C-alpha cells in the first residue's frame, strides 16, 4: 500500500528544474511586489505629485522582471542540456532568489527610512 506522500513526490520529480524555477520566480515576483507595496510605499512621501510613488513602484518591479526572465531561461537551458546533478545548485539558487525577493524591498525600506 502506497502512502499519500508518495504521489506528491512523484509529481515533483516529474516537473523539471526549469518548470520548478519558473514557479519559484513567479511566486517570488508576487512577494517582491507585495513587499514593495506594503513596506516601501508607506515610506515614500509624495510631496506635490501624488502619483510619483506609484511610478517608482512600477519602475522597481519592471527593473527585476528582465533579470528574472533571464534566470528562468538559464534554468530551462540547463534542463535541456541534460546535466545530471543540478539539485544542489537548484536549492542554492532558489535560496538566493527568495533572499533577494524578500531582502531587496526590506533593504530599500531601510535606506529610505535612514535617508530623510
């Protein structure tokens, strides 16, 4: 009798590293955007032009989309190349991705808070 966890493991194994990285990038972009909205936008004082903070937020989100897309393409190419031992590299880069997705808005908030 198979356990209930076994089908979930098989589904994760069937997904390639490119698809799994794509999923991580999508969720990291959502978290990054939400962190910008809820951490950084209250810190930005809109003097005069009230739409300025929103333009800045759109710019900051747009700034990370291209590197994320290139990162995703790189993992798709690594998957196609057929390299065997990508597990450790995948875990390390996923940790780095999440560190950047959470740390960048927090660091930006701290910089805005320190500089009046």
